[in-house]
C-alpha cells in the first residue's frame, strides 16, 4: 500500500509533467495554424484541419478514459502522451507531403492553453482517486491549473522568440526548430509520468459506467458540449484570427498577449482555490465564469485596435482560470469510484466533439472577420446559463451534497 508521502511526492512529478507539456502545447496551439498558413493552407483548410485534430483527440480521450478505469490512470496518461510526441516530431522533421497530416493525432490544437488532449481527463481522474476530500481535490486541481498556466508562458516566449530564430533558419525553419523544442518538452513529460503514484484499487473489468454515475454524466456532457461548440468556433485558430484581423500585429506581439493571458489564467486559478475555501458555491463560480467568458468575446471581436482586443482576451483568460478548478471538481464528484476514467472521458469528449465547429471558423472568417468570435461568444454565454440551470438553480441541496462529500463507493 502506498504511503501518503509517496502519493504527495508522486503529485510533484504530475505537476512537472503538467508544466513541461503546457509549455510545449501552448506554443503548438498558437503556432500550428500560423505554420499551416506559411505552408500554403487557406483559412478554410486550416479550420478543417484543426477540426480533424479535435476528432482524433475525442477518439483518444474516450479510449484512454475507459482504459484508465481498467489499467490505471497513470498508465493511460503515459499511453496518451505518445501522440503529442509523434505530432511534434512530425512538425519538426516534415515540411510537406502526406506525412504532415500525421500532426493531427496529437491534440496540439484547439485553443491556447496547456491542458488539452487526453491529459486532462486522466489527471483529473487520478486526483479524484488519490484524494477523496473535495477541498483537497479543488486544491490539487487548482494547483495543476496554476502550474500549467504559469509554464504556458514558456510557449508564449517561444512564439515571441520565433522572429529572432527566423533570422538564422528562415521563417518556416523557425517554426520547425521550436516544434523540435516542444518535442523535447513532451518527452520530459512522458518520462515524468512513470514516477507518478496512484492508489491501488480494484480495477473495473466489465461495463462502461455504473448506473449511479449516469445522470451526473448526462448533465455534464450536455453542459460541456454546449460550451465546446462556442469554444470550437472562436478559439482554435485565434492566433490566425488576430493576425488577419489586425494585419499590423506581428507574431511577437501576438505571443506577448498570449503569454500575459497565461499569467492571468494562473492568477485566476490561484484565487479560485482560496475563494472556494471561503464557501462560494462551485456551481455558481463555474456558471458565472462561462457567461462572462462568452460576453467578453463580443467586444474583443469588435475592438478597433489589437491592444484593446488583447486586454479583453487577457481578462477572459483570468476568468477561465478562476472557474476551471470548481467545474473540474463538480465533474468528478458526482461519479462513483471506478467510473472516473470513463466519466471524465465522456465529459471531455463531449466538449471536444462539439469543438468540431472549428471546421466552420475559417469559413466564417472569410465571410466577416469578427463573426467567429461573436458567434462563439454568444454560444459560450448561453452555455453558462445552461450550466447554472443544471447545477445551481433550484438544485442547491444536490449540488451541495456533491461538493461536500466524497463519491459513493
């Protein structure tokens, strides 16, 4: 049986994995659509290709979620980390031809940030398994979000440095070089996961999810899918949107905005952990956060100057960081132990499937540049309203019960 000290030490390696993969994939999320544009892809095709990234991520998330319930969440995360390794390697070595399409398997696009792909459901399930008390879970999840956001700054700095690197290896070569660095960072993440500790428990051998988890999964799946549709339209090619909307904005300036946004997310996550301990209801934090995130996309889309749009985006990132730990806790707290992997996999997959709306974002840009951000913002706002109705409005006893007690065995 693992000691508590071993569990806590193992969490440090989970944080290390979270940190370095965040730096790698935050760069990749910003750079991927810009690099595809340099390679000659149209806005429409970039949108569709990021949609394929989402499809592959959904498949991985579902398979790895179910697998995690059976072999352990640590090992499902290790398997899942192989895919971004392949993607970043392809983007480093390949410049053209059919092999470039292999880059879609790694979950390296979908909006700037660090916790994407199959990592988030597995890590959330692992935290839920290792720490039973809700306050401990929120603290750990908040710390993971904070660390991930802080180290996402590394990805922003890589974007900022691209113009300097390009003076030595050329425009396309600068992206390839930095994707090579991303590969090394993901490799460190991959190795770190072997040192993570996971409590022993009886592995699920049959079935998908227990009856006691179905109702909660249904609500979170609907809420996540609704919000994911808005995210898909507005976020995956946001870096390209900035460059098209504000032609004078350089890659360096765009990188600076994203770098500051990561810091804002980290601050929001840290404040969220403290605020939660003062008794604020997690469901209200999550729902109000989503509403405000959506509303902020509208003035962002209509801003006449890049720096004004950047301020709105930075503020939005802080709101996102503030709401994420509370929503993550609600996601797992209504699940029975043994359903964490499949349950969080379903929840994440619903959001990811909905994000295939990213296929339309490039087409909407060609119609009217602000349109994808406006449409995505409206959908996100409505998703926040739906989240409030599902988890807060007239359901306080149920939500309080979910938040205040460990999951049923």
